[in-house]
C-alpha cells in the first residue's frame, strides 16, 4: 500500500504559515487570549 505525504500539499504548507503568522501576531496578547487561541486550534 502506498501513502501520500500530505505535507507536500501547497494548502498544508500555506496553512502552517498562517498558523505561524497568527502566533507571531498574538505573541503579545494577554495570557487568557493565548489560552483561548490554543484551545481553538486543538479543537479543530
């Protein structure tokens, strides 16, 4: 059986870059907001 490496998909790579940008933008947000950001990311 062969497997497809989803990490090669452009959409996957762009989504990862978006997540990095969100973390960069929210780095200085209050702690409570960062916790909500992390919970939202995990629950999707």
